[in-house]
C-alpha cells in the first residue's frame, strides 16, 4: 500500500508544486519548497529527509547533506500532496558524524531516537529529550563529546546499551523521579531500584563508590571513564557484564568481590593504567579479551577455581607474569590467551 501511495505522490510531483509544511507553517506561515522523492520512495523536504513509515507517520533518516548543517529544528509534521504525516522517529544514524551540528530541536511528536541517531556529533553542546520519547537506541549519543548533561524524562522506558558512551565531558545523566523504569543518583544512571548500574558518565573523575544496593554492573557501564582512578565494588555485586570497564585508562587497581563468579568478555580491555588486580577463588571463568592490552599489569595469580580462560584473554600484557594455580589438563585455555605476555607458569 505504501509503494502505491509513493508512486502516486511521485506522479503528482511531475505536474504540480507541492507544499511541505513544518509545524509553524501549518499554523498559517507557509513557505513553498521543493519536495523530492528518491528511487527508494524516501522524501526530501528541505532540509531533512524522511521515510514514510505508515499512512500517518514519518521518520527522519540519514542524508549526506546534513554534514553541512549547524542547527536543525525537526518539524512535528510534514505535509505532502495534501496528506499530513507526524514525525515520530529519528532513524538509525540519522545525524551520525554531523561534526558541525551544534543545536537541534526535537519535537514532542517523536517517540523514538534510534540506534546511533546522534553518534559522533562532537559539536553538540546540549539537547532536550522531549517527554514524548519512549525509546533511546544503541549508541544513540555515542561520542557526543561536547555534551555535559542529559535529562531523561518520565516517558522513557527503554535505553539501549552504550547510549551515552564516550561522551568525554558528560558529567550527569539525570532521570526525573517519576520514571517507572530508570533512576539516577549523583548523575549516574541505574534501573529504578538501583539494582543495576547502567551508565557512569565518562566525565566523572577520581574515585567512584558503587552503592551497596547494586547487584549487577551492566554492559559498557564505565566505558571510556578515562578520569576514574579508583572504583569500589561492593560485595552485593554478583555480575559484571561485558566491556564494563572498557578503556578506563586511569584505573590503577580494582578488587573483584568474592560474590562474582565470572569475568566476562572485554571487561578490562585496554585498562592500560591497571597495575594490580586480584581474582577471587569464586571466579570459574575469564572471558575473551578480558584483560587484553593491560600493559601495566606485572603479575596476576589465577586461582584453581578457574576452569576456562577465553581467547586473547591476556593478549598484549607485555609486562605480565601469569601464575596459574592449576594444571594444563584441568583448565581450558583459548587460543592466544597469553599472547605476548612476559611469562606463564602452571603450579600443578
């Protein structure tokens, strides 16, 4: 049905001018502008490009012309050949790598900000998420290195992994108190009951103490927190998910509590300042790339409880002497697990 609709719109454009209207234009201040439909049926209404999602909704999608934009006001509606479409979504990577973009206004019609929508918008200084937004996608604001704070409204019920990763000066993610899914404390993002730590803003510095209510440290939770030197993990934590401390360059030491049974994939990848770590006897597995590129580590003892070490687990730990309190036959060691380590010794 949508294809038929778009074919009819294209035919109409061949013989008539079409008025495209933003919200203010629909209120009477109209300006005529060219509307272009490409071979995929997507519509360009200057200065933005849209995918017609249904008979009544449209999604802002990526276009190379955005790289020249410095300021954007997304309309709540567009009108094409007499039909009005509500703009309800900002699509995957829609404004990704728009380095010049410093200001963008999102209308209250938008309910979803999709994966990578504003990723690498390094010039973006602030953004207001309207109270209509329900979902924020994977890496939606990744590497927005100019953002200093984010406010999450009560309407948001889904925030995908790494939505605010690598935002170097982001110091606070604040959630309104009546949000039913998420909460915040001192600018750090948690689930509602503070059982899961979701995101520590990359602009945090010095020491960070994880609240005793937390039982799980989520994927990418401390990713690119380059200014943190110390992180205190309480004994309540039983799960540390993939890439939790990925690229925490200034982290020098950390103690994993005995409540943790697994060190997942990439957890300490490129924590190049890490000089010491103790693996408790509760741990039974060490994931792929778990300590790769931790070049400052000089010694580590792997307890007999560990029965599996993933591929490249200690790759490129050039100064590391590894002592394994087990025999080779009792432990599964992945390919290149100790690639380029200084030494590896089995005690049994």
